[in-house]
C-alpha cells in the first residue's frame, strides 16, 4: 500500500547533461529502479522561499521541491525525526510529479506510549488506554512534575487539536511533535522548556502558540512558517531576540513577548498589520521604532517597564488604541503625541510602580503635563503618579469622563476648584503629596467609592468628605488629623477606614454609625479611650489600635461579634474584658 503526494519539481538553474537526461526520462517513459533521496537546502535564488528540498535521482541532483509552493505536509511526508525516508519513488503522471512511499504499520507504539503513561502516573481520564480512543483524542492536558518528557509516540495522536503542558519538568519537545498537523493550540506554561525543535514549523494549522514562564532563550526561524497563527505568547522567558521570520505571521492579532531580555523591538513587527494587542513590557528596550505607526489596528499596547526616554511621533497613527500601558519608563517628557489618540480610554504613565510605593522623593522630575492630554475626552483611567508635579495638571480637569485618577507621589499642596468637574470619578488616589486642605468642590465627586489621601499634610478633614455617600474605602494614614468630623456617620457604605499615624485624641461617637465597616486601623495616634459606640460595629473583623494611650477598653467592645483580629500592642491596658479574653475565634496581639 502506497502513500502519494503531488509536488512541484523546479529544475536547478544549471542542470548537468546527465541530470537533464534523467529528468527527461522521468517525464517521458519513466525510470525503473530509480533511487530518490532528499536533503534540505537553502534556495539562494528565491528570497521568498528560503528553504527547499533538493531531489536526487540515482545520486544526481535533478531539481528541488519548493516547500511553500507544494503541499502543506511535504515535510511530514518526507521526514520522520529529521531523517531521510528511504524507498521514496518519484513518478510523472497527469502532467505532474508525485512522490510515493510505502505505508508503515506500527502497532507497538500504543504499548510504548502506555509505558510512558504509567511511569508518568497519567490517569485514563486524561489519556485513554485503547488505540481507538487515542486516535480519537482531540484535547490533551498534562500537568505535574512527574512528567519529565514527551515520548516520540505523542506524534501518533494525529487528531489532537489542543495540547497543553503545565507545571511539568519537560525541557524539550520530540521532533515528532511536527506530526500533529491538526493541532490548533499548543500551550506550555510553567515548565523547564529551553528550546523548540525546528519541526514546530510543520504545525501549519496552529492558531495559538503559548509558551510562558519557561526557559526559552531563542525561537527557531521555522516559527515563520506558522502563517495561520493569530495568537503568539512567549512571555516570561529569556529571549534576547526574535527571528526575522516573524514578519510572515501576518494573521497575528495578539503578540506577547513581555518579560524577556530584548534590547530592541524587532523591526519586523511593523509587518504584522493585523495586530490588535501588542505586549512588549518588562524588557530592556531603549527605543520604539517608527514602524510602530503601521500597526493601526492596535487597540492595546503595553510598553511599560522598559528604558524608554521618548516615543516616536508615529505613535499618533494608532487611532484605534484604547489602552496604553507605558508606566515605569524614564521618559524625559510626557509625549504630546499621545494627545492625538482620541479613542484612548486607559492611559497608564505612572513612574512609581503599579503597586503602592511610598517614597519621600518622586522618581521623576518632569514638571508638566502637555496640554494635548486634555484632548483625550474618552479617557476613563489616567495614571500620572511619581512625576513630582508642583501643581495639579490643569488639563486633567477637561477629562470629564475619568472614573479612575492616580496622582500619588507628586508635590502639589492644593487642589484647584476644577477638580469638582470630574463628577464621574469612582477612584481618586492623591496619597504621597503635600496637600494641606481639600477644596469645597470635593462635594461634587458624588460617585467616589475609593479615596486615598495618605501621606499628606492634612490637619483636618472637611465635612464635605462626609457627603461622598458611596465611599467604601477611605485612607488617611500619615497626616496631621486631630479629629474626625461628626458627620462621619453619613458614610454608610464605608467598609475600610485607615487613619494610622495621625494625632487623634478621641473618636466621635458617630463612628458607631458605620454599620458596614469591616476594617478600622487607628495605629499610632493619641487615643486615651474609645467611645462606647465602638461596640455598634457589628461587621468589624479587623481592629488595630496599637501604639496609642489606652488605659482600658469600653465594655461595649464585646459587641464586636464579627471581630477576628484585634491589635492592642504598645498601650497602657491592664486587662481585657473577660468575654474577649476567653474568645476562641479572636486573635489578639497585645503587649500589656
């Protein structure tokens, strides 16, 4: 029984007389007992077809098979494990060449595969134990440290469409991986994989290639043959470069090469004009090439945590961009071209890390925000922390669709009345500034649910704050507050209240009106007593009143029936109420 495949046999540029004779005989009356062999060659005469298979008939070269101009499975037909297949026969018929080979039957592969399955402790719910079930398998998820390798027999599972490895000790893939020509998704995460075999290029039906948190140091050029890919994610590896053949992946919509060791953005990326999401964050890039402007379909771009000092003016061509992550870059100025991205809804430019980082000095000395930022009327999220602005950027007041505004770790001491124009704000971060007071226009921010004012110079909290009835989080740590307004009980939705390192000598009795409060932190104040109303906080689970001047706790504190953590260190307490002292569910930290 024979397998056959049609090919295009291109003559070499210069055929010897003997080669011409052999070729002519093949296309006329055929050659009996002809011995056909193949080897990989580089086609120097065709830049668009860098690889080909050279054909030898009776040890004489008579031409080559252009892989891109022949059947998709030419490699898998001719080669197994990167070795030449013997007994190939070249024939001419119906005005075309065909290659033929005998079909090889190997039923022992099932037993060998089962030996590996048993050794790797893979259950029958993952891989069936019978041949028919194996051949029908379409999805395979392998996870666990006992899986140290994939056997060559994995290539027999010809119907696989999804193969996923997670948390395995696999360091390499067998070349037989190239036989899985029906594979649509190959996902390898949290493994020791350090290289990909060139046979990866045989997976021409692959739509998604995801290899993250592994040990890849390079990608094979054959990756450029995977022209059906729409998702390529090789983040969290050790890549120092990307092969130029990536330019052939013109169907890519998502490309993630973040968290590697790239020193430059591969210029070939500008050819990937169907990209909608590009992530090159957390590398060592010092510049973005102008070709970025060709990617006009991008909706999400992440260039954060690099070494960028500026952006090319061509960034303004990305008119469909809705999200731009560019935080943690040493920009010399905020690029005004960003102001042309009218569809932008999220802009992250902060310089003090995505996480809270409290510092006496900001990480940047940029003094102003370009007025063009005020053109971004669709903007909903803006991060401008860590720049050391002396004044609140006036253009921000024009961004009336903002819902989240991050301006922590700057240097302004007052807020303009225009802050009240941002009526859609739900989150406002102003911590680590030098604010001494808040304007009455704060009253207009009725939709705020989270307000961060820690590490400022506030001596009092204006009653207007207590009109923000949707607040669930209020952080006031490290200010100079001596009292809380009695209107505090208007904040009926408040869940989290932090007032550490202030100068509070007492709490207003209205504190007991915060019925939804679960966290109350009063560390490092001047409290000498707690009001009896503290016992009304029935939902409170965490209470820290360490480093105060408390002599006793009110008996009503036993009413905190949901409390699980109570911190009392560094006070003047002599004893606890018996109900609390004997509680089995309450964790109490105290130094008497």
